[in-house]
């Protein structure tokens, strides 16, 4: 079945460091890929998404490129801030299945 | 514009008690979902409703029931709570089913003693 694997956390970085959170997927169809962010005590909110191969999603300085050849959707940010501290979830959704598959989440802590 | 709202925010139950978690959305979305979030396991789908009048089981439906009361509201019922149902529960909605973007409520933290 479809699945999403993302890197284990927690990831601890200093402010202004470069961030990469790895995400790979397996899917039988042609999924859309998502990154959601969860701040403490809140629900998930969409960070960015990509709907087809080679699409790049971007928002708030975060970027991720849909790589079909490596089945990956890694999240990157050039310079993290303390306010980026949160849990990040990679997810996929495939048309016709009615379901979304979420990774286990990666906790990011940014130190001042 | 409230988005997705959930009540209650926190709840403590004793084993065997019942309760209903309420969810409402004001975005005129067709599809609604209930997830549970447990440490190290991400989000797991309990039930979903692709459109008003339909409901289907997700990955972990045992011990739960749902009602799509109307287009706005989707409730989750625990008939006889068990400690294994201690979790954080999230409701979500989307305009259509996958792969549309989902919008999440703030969650209900449930503890079953």
C-alpha cells in the first residue's frame, strides 16, 4: 500500500542554519504531496504542496520539489528562525482513494 | 471565518464511559475526516465522509462510530471508552476528497483512565 517515510527527529538547529527534512514515499498512483506544520497545542496547517512531478511548492521560505525519479519530497529552508520550531508532517493524497497518508512527523527545535 | 472547530478541547473519561466529539466547518467543504494522533505514529484515519450522507471506515475504526449530521457537522462517538483510546483527536475537512488540501481543527485531547 501507499506509505510515507520521513526522517526521525528531533532535529535541533541554531538560528539561521540550513534545514533539510527528508521525506520519501511509495504510491501506486500519481499522488499529490504535502508538507503540514503543527505548532504546539494546535492542529496541522498546510505549509506547501505539489501536485505533479517536478513541481516545486514554496511558502514562508520553505521549499520542496516533487521528485518522481527518487520518490522524494524533501523540505528545505535556507535560514531557520526560532519561530519555525514545530512538528513537520509529510503527506500524500491520491485521487480516487479518498485517503491521505501521513508520515510520523519530525520535530524541529531552533535555538536562538 | 472560524474554519474547523472542535469541542471539547480536553476530556477525561473513565473506562466504559461514552462521549461524542463534535466537529463543524464553515467552508462549505464536502469531505470531512477524523484522525487520531499518537506519539511516534503520526496521524491515523479513523473514519471519513466523502460527501454529505456517506461515511466510511479508515485505518483504525474499531471502537468508534461517526455521524455526518449535515454538510457542516461530523461527530465521532466512543460508545465504551478504553485506555487505548487515549489520544489527540483531529477533525479535518477538504473541498473534495484526495488530493485536495485538508484543513484541520485544533484537536481534542482525550484521556481514558
